[in-house]
C-alpha cells in the first residue's frame, strides 16, 4: 500500500506523463498529419513533386497515432491506460482530496462518461490496430487498401478521442499545477505544415525553372 506522499507523487507523475503523451505527442502528430494531408489533397501533383516522401511520412503519422491512442484507451488490457488512471484517482480520492480539495467523485464520473461517449470511436481505432497495424490479420494483409475502405473516418475518430483525453487530463493538470491551464500547440503545428509545403513548392519551382526549363510545374 502506498503512503500518502507516494500516492500524491504518483498522481502528479501520471498526470504529467499523460500530458506529455496527449498534448506533446498525439495532438502535435495528428495536427501535422491533418495539415500535410489537406495540402496534398489540394494539389497532389505539385506536392508529391516537391516532397516525394510525404506519402510515407503521412502513413507513419497515421499508424503512430492509431497505435498510441489505442494503447492508452484499451481499458483493462494494459496497466497504463486512461481508464486505469481514473480508477486510481477514484480509489485514492480521500487521500488526494487532502492535497487537491477540488477533486470530486462527480468530476471523475463526467470523465468516465466522456470515454463512454467515445467508445465507438475507441473500438474502431482498437480494431484497426489489432487487425492490421499490430498484427498481420489475413483479411487485411492480403488486401492492403481494405483497412482504409473499412475505416474511412480514422482522423475524425482520433480527433474525437483526443478531445475527450485533453478534457480529462487537462482537468488533472489544472489541479496538479495550481490552476494553470495546459496550452496545446497543435494549431501552430497545423499552420506550419502549410508554410513548410509552400517553401518546398517554391524551392522546387525555382529548381525546375533553372535545371529543367522545358518541364511544366
């Protein structure tokens, strides 16, 4: 059994680690994926000419987000999930309230409801991971594009889950950090993808103009 000090320290460490995963990892990667994907769809030919590796980078970001989100929302299948974090806080609420009086059973119930409300999205993301990204399921291994056909709204599902996760962990970050709000920088990452692509396109345009003057860009 943990002492009072150990329980409070664990709560702080778990909160800060989830903040790092959710705000600095998932949110940033998902925003980067969104920006580059939108730019590529807007002008596929010029984008690929300017950044031939972009398709593979997008796929890597997609897979990374699916696996990471699935891992921290898979409930009892893993010890370090958001569900188990909420359970830890509930089990130790009397002790934690001594340090953080604003923690309450009703707040934790609302957080559990957020996960219940996104259960369908969580299930779809988990199925993708289990069927294709983590295991070579025959159904998808022999037909590589089927995963995209069966799960066409992966970005929207990930975004819905991310909003719920940020609401949950943002609440606990606020308690641990005496009222401070955790700022998410994902909007800057999203905007910077367009700036990056515009610079690459312009650079490619100048290169083609100089070395391949007969080529249309």
